[in-house]
């Protein structure tokens, strides 16, 4: 036992000497276990947060990539439409030149083509409508591609919110993504 004047509230109370020491050891064990559990919980929480962050980054990066590609393809569509318009305008100009040349020369064959030097202009005029149709086809293809991009980018948002443990839904989701590609 310690001297009485050393006992106070600072040492754990006035009557701590009367308590059995195993209670203190048990409290220390409980406190140590509690600290260990908190450390384990904190570690598990950090790992869970890291997993959630990585999952978010996975889906977001793919969503973002599809949006960036969507912007580039919108620009491609605008360029294609501009080129198609330019070809159509060029066709009209060539048609006027060919008509003027026909009047000037005044010589046409039974097939409607111009003789000698003007044959190249007639061929160019005939090729412009074909090029315009090809331009329209290209515009249609780009529109289909844009639609597929929209669906795919939205599918990554859906995929993120699907519960990771539902294998049936995730499998169906991934199958639909493959079909869209």
C-alpha cells in the first residue's frame, strides 16, 4: 500500500487500492481490443472507400471517353455535311459550265455526251451526284455511330449504379454493351 497522502482523484480515486488488480488488467485488455477493433474497422473502411473510388473511376473514365468521342464524331458529322454541300454546289457549277460549253460547241451525240474536249466535264458532272449520295450515306453512318455512343455512354452510368453482387444484372448489362459496340 502506498502512503495515504498520495491517494487522490489524480491517481484513480481514493479507494483504488481496495480493488482487485485483475479488474484493471481486464479493463486494459478491453481497451486494447477496442483500439484494435477501431484500427481494423478504420483499415476496412479505407479499403472499402478505395474500392468504391476505383469502381467510380472505372465507370467514369469510360463514360467520359465516350462523351469525348461523341464530340469528335459530332465535328466529323459537321465536316461531312459541309463537304457534301460543297460537292453539291460544285456539281451545279459544273452543270452550268457543261451547258454553256454545249451551247457554244453545239455538237452532241445521240448519248448526250459532248465530243472531244468537253467529255471530261460531262464525266465530272455525272460523278457529282454519286459523290453527293455517298456523302449522304456517310452522314447516315456517322449518325448511327453517334447513337451508339450515346447508348454506350449512358450504359456506364447504369452499370455504376447496378449492385456489384447481382451477377445476373451485370452479365446482362455487359452483354448489351457488347451488342451496342
